[in-house]
C-alpha cells in the first residue's frame, strides 16, 4: 500500500526516518532560502503563497494535487500520530502499523480533544476573530445545506478532532479535501484579513480544524479509527491554562 504522511514544517527540524513520512516545507514561495532539504509546497499545482492564511493546509493541497498514493496523511513537525505517548520519533505510527489500521478503517484520526466546559463554537469564538466563523456558517447554510445539521451538531459538541491531523484512504481524502478547499475558498472571497494580527490571518487553517468533524459527521459511511497523538516538545501547562482562562473570561474582540 502506497501511503504518504506529510510532515508540515516551517523550519529546519529533526524528521522521522520511516519513508512513509515526507517532510514538506510550507510557504516555500514566501521563504525560499530557509530550507533546501525538505520538499517545498511550491512545486506543481500549489497554493504556497497562501501559507500565511492557510497554515499547514498548503502542504495538504500540494500532496493532494501532486502525489500518487493509496492513502495520504498530514501531521506536524511537533505533533504525530502514535500508538503510545512516547516523545520519540522512533515510536510514532509506523508504515506497518498504519497499513494494519487501514485494513479495518478508512480514516485514522487523533484522539478527541475534550473541552468539557465549552462547546466547539464557544471555544473558537473565544480564541479567534468572529466574522470569518459567521461567514462560514452562512456559506454552509446557503450553499451546502446538506451539511447544515452536521455543522450545528459539531459546533454544540465539547470535543473535536483537532490539529489538522489524519490519514485517509484515497477516496475519502479526495472527497474531503475537494470540499474543504471549495468551502474555504468561498469564505476567503468574502473575508478581509488585512486588519487582523499575523496570528489571526491564519484564519483558514483555524476554520479547517472545525470543518473536519463537520465532514466526518456527514459522511459516516467511512469507518474511522482513533489513535494517540504525541507533542514532541515540552508543554507549559501553567501558561497554557492561563491563556485558556484569559480567553474564557475576556474572549476575543
């Protein structure tokens, strides 16, 4: 089985040795001199120039359009799918493990991230600019009404499959990514991010994190399997918790 898992990165970083993993330098058109080792996202059909707004999705778009595969995945240089919580590149999901899972599932996902005290919608609105989210909702309702019920159901949940991490067989991948970029393109056409901070200008990457579960909720014909995920660097839970409470109390303007 030909499986490729794209490792999105914007810097030089230690990468897995398993040939299933392909490091992709995102935003290569914007930063041509930072790295000359990893695959750039600016070859062939690509949206490399949009990396400041689409984040790791420029790697996904590149792989979708330019690679031949039976299954395609996306992870991050600091976050990987795994069958354990070991912070070791030798312990992340391997080719053999992935092939075994894909014998019984169409899509591999990270374990759900649980918020407990807030919904996906409130979490997004406490963290990000509101206008793009409301534009997304309007576009779903007006142009993709068959997804409206799934959208509202997912927004009311207190858990989500986050981080834009997954491995999908070719058919669901093609269906999901085609839909994803079509929807995001419509939001982009109606959104002016020029006054946003550089962080908030990454809006289409943020929106895509909620859209994955919307698509999965609608397409339950595909079997999914959750695995662990591991963050390779140290997490400062004191800072992380403080930022969460700040967003919860103050919210986003």
